[in-house]
């Protein structure tokens, strides 16, 4: 072998390495050019507040770092209760946005029917979202087979939050697993000095959470879906059974004075548990985890936790109520390229892991599940093992959902059997003109 031939493999290797380095640099340069091509103002319609809004700002900052030629302008919708009315007012008033946050499947359909949304099937292919987000989430965000919503977080709505020291003080060694065990804890908690075991936020909408979970546990997801579509009437015996179970909880001394229930929204009732130490149980979505961590400075799994809705033994204990927040892109938005990039960013590891660190779940396959805390692990495991149904109120037409919540407030004031019939009859009357 000549001296020149001895060095040929090394030269060849160096050439390959140089080629590989050039390819990597070219790929990086390509991505940089793609990011530079996304520019201009991105208008986001946002109705989320509190510590959740701060989390949104953090993730938006990560997006802007990746896309430095984009600037975000938020159109903030403020108010209390169901925010669909405020969103309608803004859009119908001429506000042009690129992206909006949605949590109501019925509202997505309403906006789509009005021609206000752009489908995102092409983006699922070009961005490779099918490798990051499961088909089940794509299907849940679709209308008549066309994808519109990209889910960025989801939540267990069948989890009951509690403070661990409260149960210990009352001599309750473990969270109740059955309905009868749950009711039996009320007297123990009351004797321990708490004003009301169950916090019912009855001011706007959160008082409906108990009815909706009881409907699932007594009648199953099929019945709940039929009720949402008005394929069965609100006066159906299955619906009455669920509301009667709610009345059973009220009669067992769960909740204190009705006027107190009707005076507070979910955050005020959360304060009663986690700050005032006056109440004990709260049935609410996974945003409670964010509030507990960031507003109350509590340690997940040590200071507080959640347990799944107690079983009723009626054949439907393998059910859970869920919600999801999704991004929708508008058909008239001025910056569709930036809107698509924004949605894509939320599917990736950086945004997904920031969500988890703030107490939320991400549907992205790139999420680091080791970051989930104790409560979130319980919730995600329950969702994975349950028959799922979206929150009933989010599936109802806007005019019907208002009547539904008002009538449940009247039920709280009088949970008698006669008034249950009156309440369900009133909802049914409204439903007949809403579909």
C-alpha cells in the first residue's frame, strides 16, 4: 500500500463528515429561513385569566423566541361565567383575529356553520401532527369529518379536589371510593369544625358539574350523548334519577346555605377550601391544579390531591367527564401562516412540558410524562381508562345552556321531587325550541 493510499480512508471519512456537517447546517438554515418567513402581527382572541393566563404568556414567549419576526396582539374578552357571549360580540362587532381559544364543541360548530373557521386538515399533514396528536383528539376536534380544532390541553372533570389535612383532622384515612362512603364523610367533616363539606359554586355554571357526573355514573355516556343531542327528553326517567341523586347529596348535609352556594363562582369556593379552610371538596376541572400551585403555593400530592368521582354501583362507574381547550383558526385572519406556526408550536415538547409544569395535561406524544404530579397522574390515568363524555353544558346550544343552568339554580333552592319535575320540564320546554 502506498503512503497516499493509507490516507485515503481518512480523507474519505473527513469528506463524509464535512458532508454531514454541511447537510446539518443546511437543514438548520432551512428551518431558520422557514421561521424568518413567518412574520407580522398574530392576533389571538383570549378569554382566559388568572394564573392560566400567565402560563399562556410564558408559552407565547417561547413561540416568539422561535419566530422573532412575529408580534402577538391579544384581544382579551373579560367577564364572568360562560364566555361565548363575549366572543360572539367581539367577532360580530368586526374584530378580526387569527386564532381563538375554544372549549365548547357546540360553539365550534356554531362558528363553522357561520363560515368563520378555516379547516386545518392540510396542516395536520404538512406539520405531521398525526405523529404528535392521536386520531381520537383529531376526531373530537372535527366537524363532519373535517378537522377544525387542535386540542392543546385536556382535563378530567370527574376529579374531586381536597386538602389532605382536612381529611386527617376528621379522622378520614383515605378518600371515599363509593357514593355511600362519600356521603358518610359529611358528618365527620362537620364535627371536625368545617362549615360545609362540599363547595358548590352556584353563581354561574359550576353547580352543574355534580349533575353531569351523576348522569354519567347512573346512566352512562350513551344516555348523556343522547340528552346532549336531544334524542331523549329532559323529562326522561334517567335524567330524573341523576338529579334525584344530587338531591340525596343535598339532603345529607353537604353544602350549607343555598344563598352561599349561589353567591360564589368556582374560584371563590376554591378559596374557601384552600385558603379559609372552611370547606372540603370541590368538583372542578384541572385548572384547579394550576391555581393550587401558583396562587395558593401548595405542593401537589402533599398539601392537596384529587380522587375520582365515587362509584354508584349502577353499571357505569367506568365513565369520566372531560373537557378540552383547543385552538381554532379563522377564515378571515390576516396572518394564516403565523397562525399555523403558532398551533404547531403548542404540539411540540417545549410547550407541552411547560403546560405540565403548570399543572395541565398535554395530548402531545412529545410530553415528558415524568413531569406529571400526583393529582395529574391520577387524572390522566382515569381519562385513559374511562369511557369519556364531553362536559354536557359545552355540548348544548347557547340559549339552552343558559336555561339549563338557571333551572339547576332553582333546583338548589328546592331539591324536592316535585320541583325536580318542574325544573326538568322547564329545561325540556326550552330544548324543544333550541334544536
